[in-house]
C-alpha cells in the first residue's frame, strides 16, 4: 500500500499525552491525525487499577485509555492504527513513513511516543524472555497460578506488579537493590501487609536459572549489594520492573536529547530543537512520568503547535471537506 496524506498536525503516540494533544488540537480546528503505534493506548493498557486520575476514584488502565481514544475521536481527530517507522524532520512539511506503507506529511508534529520497559541486560534474561522472564505482570501473571515468582525493582511499577501477582502466584518475592522502596507510601503499605509477599532487600539479580527443554525458568541467582555474596532462590517467573526508557529511537539522530535519551524541550514549553516539532509525556519527562502530567504536556504541545501554525499562517485553515466545521469557526 502506498498512500500519501497531508495533515496540519501529526501526533505520534496514543498514551495520555497523545490523546490529550489530539483533543486540544481538534478543538483548535487543526484536524489532527494521530498514529497510535505498536501498543494503542500505551503503558496504561498493561496496568490494572488507576487510582490517581482526578475525578475517578478507580478505573482500569485499559478502560481509561479507551475513553481517551473515544474523546479524541469525538472531537474530530483522525486516529490511525499504524506504526511510524521513519520520520524525516529535516524540512517542512515533515514526513512520516508507516509500517503499512502509508506516508503522512505534516506542518507540525507532536511526539508522544512514551517510554518502554527497561531490561537489566543479562544474557540469561534475554534467553528466558517470554519463557519465564517478563516485564508485564498484567500480560503474563495468569500463567503463574499457584507458582512462586520474583519481581525485581523498587518503584511504583515493581510494587504494583508484585501486588497484582499475589492474585495468582503462591508467593511473590520482591527483590530490591536498596533497603527502601521509592514507590508511593500507600502502595508500600499494601505490599508489606500482604501475607504472600516477601521482600529481599539489598540484592540484585545477576542470573536467571532455568531449563532448556522445555525452555523455562526455575530460579535466580541474587547478589548482595552490601557484601557481594550470592544466594540462589527458586521461582517459576521473574518480572523485571526496573523503570522505563524513552522511546526516542525515531528521532535520536534528529533532535537534541538529554538525560539518557529523553527529548529535550525548551523549559516551560514542549518546543524541541526543531521548530514545528513538539514533544510531550514520558518521551521528554524523566522526572514526573504520571498519566496526568503526560496529559498536561499533551495539552501544552497542542497549544504550542497551534501557536506555531498560526505564526506560519497555517492554523485552522478552512477545509473544503469540512465546510460545516469551518463555518462554525467563523461564526464564533
Ligand atoms: P522507577 O520509579 O524509575 O523505579 C525503578 C526501580 O527499579 C527503582 O526502585 C530502581 O532502584 C530499580 N532499578 C533501576 N535500575 C535497576 C537495576 N539495574 N537493577 C536493579 N534495580 C534497578 O520506575 P517505575 O516504577 O517503572 O515508574 C516509572 C514512573 O512511572 C514513576 O514516575 C512512577 O511514579 C510512575 N508510575 C506511577 C504509577 C502510579 O501512579 N500508580 C504506577 C507505575 C508507574 P532505586 O530505587 O535504587 O533507584
């Protein structure tokens, strides 16, 4: 398939940053196109309860993302289920090539590609990935019904994954390299109260142990971060939850990055090192990384893009295919 379309505003990514940018971009009459990427809805689609989205005491992550997508669509965003494989930001209009063969040119681009799970980089972790080693408890937890599992990490993700796994596993051992967790206190409280959970402090995973036929995990070797001594522990599943890395692969040679791969934006804005290209959410934020802060940055990116397009005489131009919409604008 080879199909070229032009849009005023191209949004790449479908987490809270992307969908919020879409809502604001559509309401600014920019008729945005949003390309969802490999995992429509982003990281929240692989979590369970979300308890910190203002106005909702509790909602499942996937449900929240479905609602955001519906909202963006209802406002007039064209949502495309495709993956951008190449992005040329060397001149305007910018050009995105997608996995399906679709080509999109755009006057402005909002990057909201988020972040992906980090791995430890061990050979044995790689060997057993998908065969006992996972970075997603909500995807794979079910396979460990009645079995002992390990979770590596001490942040919100690790604690949430550990708590989720207690629904299935016979025992959940959280292994953390320090002697205190960095996760929210409310989550820590739930973790420490759960009788299925044990925490091994001051240890790191150095080797995944398992069998070759059939390929599967049987345990792990842990090393003390205090004295270097090692210990073995049994387990059928190992969940790596050591944080996330920004998904900046598409733009790493084109935009200024910092802090290990995050897209650099001008302070107090979403402007990147290329005029007309904006970044929002986990792709650019190495500090807060919350759904609600990503959504806020998505809003900022749409407002920044609107201002940029207005400066270039390209904002909210009447579209003959959307005559009614254009009339509504001029009537207001
Ligand atoms: P994170 O907060 O960066 O925590 C990563 C954890 O992994 C830390 O405890 C870190 O240890 C540990 N770690 C990192 N590299 C390691 C290594 N090589 N070996 C062993 N341990 C290692 O990442 P996250 O938990 O994925 O959370 C990312 C962001 O999303 C955070 O801002 C978090 O608040 C947010 N989040 C929020 C929620 C929620 O609000 N419910 C849920 C999930 C995530 P140290 O502590 O020693 O550095």
